[in-house]
């Protein structure tokens, strides 16, 4: 498995992984239609290419013949920590093989190099697989809240950890 910084040319592959992972992880919680709405808002090709090009963030991809996962984060100005993990997803066929842990660790290395000391992220409250993954990696619940995502109300958790 290779890990590298994403390029705009990776946007379509990232969309594919996001679609598979979002439906596997979130459709049982919010339904397939809500997942499609959220994917349309956050994973359109132009937005992904713009996010990948940003200098103040990093997107890392895990590749084995094709992109199987990705993680993105950067400094945070408005959260409970000085860095934020915006996205981390692995294709469901690869869940449990260590790609998510390696992506998260690579992202943490980048955040530390940017002089960040802590990181936060959000996760749907009922996403037990993700919550377990994040707890295993030292994240703790900082806040429980109800938010609106793409017109859908969702219970989520804000998690924080030191880097």
C-alpha cells in the first residue's frame, strides 16, 4: 500500500471511495437519500479539486492499484483543537486492514509538522464503527450536538485528541 499527497487528478477516485464508504457507514443511520444529498454537497468534483489544491490543508490517499482511502485535515480556527480532521474514509471492502490507521497516522504527522498540538473531528452519534475506530486512536468526546447536514438533522459527536 502506497500513501501519497492527493492531486486534483485523484478527485474522481476519492468520489468513488466516498460514495461506497458513505453508503456503507451512513445510509443505515440517515437513509440513502440523505447520503446522496450530503455527497452532492461535499464531494462534487470541483469542490474536491479545490480542497486538494488548498495550501493550508493536506489530503493523503492510500493506493493499491487504485485509491482505496483518503484523509484530509489542516489547522483549525473555530474548533476545540488547533487542527481538524475533515475527512477520513476507506473503501468498505478494505475496512479492518489497517489503511484507516495508516492514513490517520500520516495525517497526524503532517499536522504536527504544521505545529498543531491537538485535533478534532465530528462523527455521527450512531456510527459505532467510526466511534470505535476513533476511540482506539485516542479521541474522546468533547461535545454532543444536533446539526443540519444538507438539509437533514443529525446527532453527532465532536471528538478531540492530543497529537
